[in-house]
C-alpha cells in the first residue's frame, strides 16, 4: 500500500488539500495530514478548522511514497517558513522520491531549486517562483517524480493523477466514474 503525507499550516486552502486526500483514501492509499507547527488544530484560509493526524516533527518518513503540499495564502508562506519541511523536501528530491504541490505551493519547490528542468504549473502570478521550471498552463502535470496542479478547480484531477501513479490507472478511472467526474 502506498503512503502519502500532506502538510498543512494555518491559511492552507482547504479544498485543495482535502479533495486530494479524499481521492487518495478512496483508492486505499494511506494518507497522513501533518501539521508543520506544534498544534494539531490548523485553520484554513476560509476559516475551516482541521485536526491533523500528526506533526511533521513526530513523523517517520522512511515508508512515505509522496509528499503533498496544498496551496492557499498565507498557508504557502507558512509552509515555506518551515525549515524542517524544506529539509524533508530536499531529501525526498535527492533520494528520487515523489513530490506534489498545487496552486501557489509549487513555488516552495521552485524556491528550493527542485524544479530545474521540470515541466510544472501553478496558480497564475506565482510563476516567478518556479525557478528553472518549464512552465505550462496545464491543469495537472507530472514530469518525472514531480506532479503539480494549477489550483482548487483541479484538486480532484490532481488526486486522480496521484492515484493513477501510486495505485493504477484502472483504480483512478473507477474512482473517476464513481464520483461522477464529467470526463469519466
């Protein structure tokens, strides 16, 4: 079974995070929602409070297959301010492990120098942070071990893309049909 860790900080975009988590869990992927702070209760950018499954500081990532960053403001700057998260993202990239980010969050990967030569997308206005990336306006794009998405409207599609990668295209299609996705 695959395992994904999704990171949240105050001001995260709730739908971007929870739609991806929901789709992954439908595919029986183990997903941990992790706070980058000492608090397990995190308030999203629209005032929705979420109780994280754990804290970054208390988690062993040795069996994690993918790290996921949702967008949102000030969530993205709050995630970017976490030195332990930055170190973990760099380690995953160095070790050839998967990363994913949506909306403004690909900027974190870009600012860390992890998108050099990678085709990536992000929320309009954040492109200058995608240092070294080959920019695209695609809603969801996977290039090598990095999957990025443009914004909240692509949250379900990002989840389905990650299911296709981590589980199987057939499982992603089954979920797509089951949720009445317009492209199923």
